[in-house]
């Protein structure tokens, strides 16, 4: 995500954005707004290592005056300045975290550019209320990290550059969709598997894992679902046109079992042919999705995500065919896969073991093949009367212009059933501030009708004033641990950042309290990173 300041190029959009923001705050309990990429209205350009540093959106001049506020009485029904808006596309990817865990386990370290904090945060189960209908619930809470009795942030060894001073809190914006109640609830799926069979896929844990995964998935799909199989190396080939599962499972298993690695990696050919097959076999009333399974190490044909996606723009836009990327391999083209999914109305995950593959293709199957929301965006409007500085952690490449929040032609994120999306902000309150802090709004399109919907939630100062590590929500604490870990790996900073040793201890304690194996794996990853860095 690109962080934007309150001066310069953004000023030309300030009037429009302010009008939009007014709509957000004026509808604060009933639902409004939404997303694209969250913006940090408090970023002034960054530190030498490239990590974002927060500054005051108003340039440090203090709270802006309220128009017409002659009595001095507090008013909240006003539009905040444009620089108090943060707008982003929802993202349910987890590949960055999953790939980082594999690298650390095998003795490596991720490159800073490979670390996307939102994908670390969104890898963990949350405690948000689920909506009764097909939309979103919106929950906003927070806490103060390592606050002492005098209110000053007490860092325990981490880098807190840019977060000097007091009154810092972490604010969690949580969005959730309703899980599938019954298997029969979901519409049929029409899935086109685009499978990388290039030479690099011969490494153990690549094509062999893909074949086992697809075998498992074939057994999980319903009789009224359909699949097509396209393979690619130097060229692409359709191995199976769109075929109903009913009566054809053995045939599908046979096609998958016969796959063998060959030569180069022409991702462009695979994606283009896959979308051609998806359009040809498109089923009305079904979830039509291309599933790309690859190490994404493109070396033949077009190798840039934008150029590849230009080839299939009509299929994506006119037919609503979405992309689900499944990454494999110790060497993995993370950037290409992530960009393909972001621009292709989809999401990515990464698997390195049969257990992880089973989680994706069995335990989480509905959320990967069905949609609850298209082009979902979030917008958070901070109250300038209480908020001095803020910064969104992650989501750099999901930024949306504030004025495009309600522009439904602007791409957002696709979200399935049972997904949660978390945005974590570092927020500094003004001295003595009390009352409204922020209103968060999610906007999405119904997958079938394309009708827009919105839902909102807000938070007050008393809901973010408690100590983080004493917070009643252990899931909030886990969110903070994941964010601190990601920022440490990419050379960034957050208020109250613990050192890796302290962070590992926190994670292990949380894993024991929650009995959550995923949190135990997080603690292991932090420990491995600590030993690599000598912390």
C-alpha cells in the first residue's frame, strides 16, 4: 500500500473525498462506505530502509476547527478532511505468511518485499460476530500496546522509530462473512484447473503435491460440480474440457494421475488457455473459477502479470470468472502469483505439505470456490477531533483512491463464505481526547445481482484504552503478534514493538491458552527468525 500525505497530489481530490467521508460519518451506525487499499493519511515518505513512518495528517497543527461551531460544543456529524480517510480493497490472501513459514523452517529468510503484513494477520482465526445474511459484519476494537502507568509506550527492544510520544493504540477493524451452513447451500462450481507441469515442478512438494491435492479435491466436489483440466509448460494443452463430476470421477482422477513434468514455464499460455476453457464451459448460476496451481516461475512467453491479465480481461470482466492461485515450491514466484490474483478478481494461498493441501481443498473448500462478495472495499474515517496520527499496517498494494470507495467500476476484493478480513491500525490520539475515534465501512457487490451493499461499525476512545496484553480478546493479541512479526521481518516498526524473543514468548503463551496449533506454528516461526537474526 502507498501511504499518502495531507499535502501535494491528493489535494485535488480533497473536496470529493470529504463529501464521501461525510456520508460515512453521517450513517455511522447503519452501514456505509467500503474499500480498496487503505491509505495512511499520516505517511511522509518513509525511512531510509523503506519502512513507513507515520506523521500527523494535519501537519501537526492540531485539531481543525469545526465549521459553524460557535458554542464550542462537541459535534461529530461532520466530514473529516480527506487525509483522515483510509481506503483499501479487501484481501484474503495468506500466501506470504505460508511461504515465509516454509523458508524459515528450511533455514532461509524471506526478502522484505515478500512480507505482506495483512497476509500474516489474515492467516489466523478471529472472534468476530458472523452476520446472519450474506453480507458482512463489522467489528472495531483495540488496545494500547505496552502502556505504562504514565501512558508512555514502553517498548521492549523493538524498533519504534516514528512512534515517539504517548497515546498510541492498535485499532483492529474486523470484517466477517457467514460460513456455509450446509454443503447443499452453495451453488454448483465450474472449476478450470490450470496446472504447471514445467521442469521446475519435478521437485518433491510441487507437481506430486498438486496431483494429490487435486485427487483429494475431486473426491470432495459434488456430482453437480464440473471441472476442466489445462496443463502448461512451454505450451498449453487442454487435457479435459468442462466435465460434470457425476459419473466421471475416475476419468478425472486418471487425467490428473497421468501428469508428468516436462520443460519450460509459460504461465501466459496456461492462464490464457485456461480462461478460454472457462469461458467455453461457463455454467449459468454456477461459481466459475480458474484455479492456477504453479510455482509461478515464469521463464517463457509473457512473464509480467499485467500483460498476462490483458489477455483474459474480457473473460474476467464480461463473464465474472475469478482466479484462485495455489502456490507450491521452495522457489516460488510469489510476486507474480499475488499480482495475478489481485488483478484477476481472486486470491492466493500457498501449500507445502499434504496437511496444508487438505486444509485448503477440504476444510476450507467452500470459501475458495464460492463468493459472498465481489469488489469489496473498506473505508475507515478517522475523527480529526480525537485522532492525531494513524497508519494502516500492510495493504500497500491494495490501495484505493478515497473518492473511488463508492465507484463500483473500481476493482475491489472477492470474499467467500466464512472468511474474515482484518485491518490493523496504529492510532495516536490527541492529548485528552475522548469520544468517537473512527467509523469503518465495508462496501461490496452481490455476486449474482451486482447490487451494492454497505455495513458500518465504529469505535470510541474507551474501547481502545486497555492494555494490549491484558485485552479480553486473545485473538486481538494474536493479531498484534502476527503484525509485529511481519513488520520486524520487513524492517518496519509499530508502537510498542517487542523484540523477537519477547514476541516468541507471547506467541507460545497464547498458543497454550487458545490451544490453537496455528498459533504454535507462529511461535515456531518467530523462534526460527530470532535465531537467524541473532536476537
